[in-house]
C-alpha cells in the first residue's frame, strides 16, 4: 500500500451519492473509511485515488445544495480554470470511454494538447474534474 500523499476536501450534498459516483460510476477512487456520527452531514468519509504512482485522498465535506451553487458561481467568476480536481491518468482516451460507458457525462471529447491529453466532467454536485495524461511523465517513466 502506498502512503497517502495529500487529502483534499470535496464539497458534496449527499455522501452516499458521492461514494457511489467516485467509487463505482467514475471508478477513480476506493473507499477508505466512512464513519457516521449522528446526522448525515456529520460524517467522516475518505477515499483514495486509484493510480499506480500518484497518491491522493478525498475527504467528503457536506454542503447544502444552494451553497454548492454559490461556490461554483464564485469559481466561475474569479478563476481562469474553474476546476476542483486535476487528476493524472495513464490513458485519457481509455478512461474517457470506460467512464462514459458507466454514465459519466463529459464536457466533450478529450483534447490532444502539446503537453498531453485532457478531458473534463462534472460530478453530480457540479464539481469540475479534469483528467490528464501527461506526455512528459509518460516519456520519463
């Protein structure tokens, strides 16, 4: 087991739907722990990125649906690249096809860029996620 490099908070309005999406539909993460402490918003849920080299953990954080919309509006208005996560993958086109078959709605087909391939989608809570295949990394691996 790889040591966890960093854990990033992710705002969601439904823990069970987020676990299902990230662990089964997108199939990018494995569930590490899911501790419930009373009400659904008071929950300690963590997931680890499925990647052979990079380590990343997600900690789900509850937010009311209205608050999620406000956060996304601020990101869109004040950020050039309004994404929440930028995740490395070994084969972007392959992930795109597999995830599309499982129901992930991408914002378009992957883009071939000088430094690699990338594609983006939004999770059920509006968080924008970018998958990228880095040519530099692949050439040095």
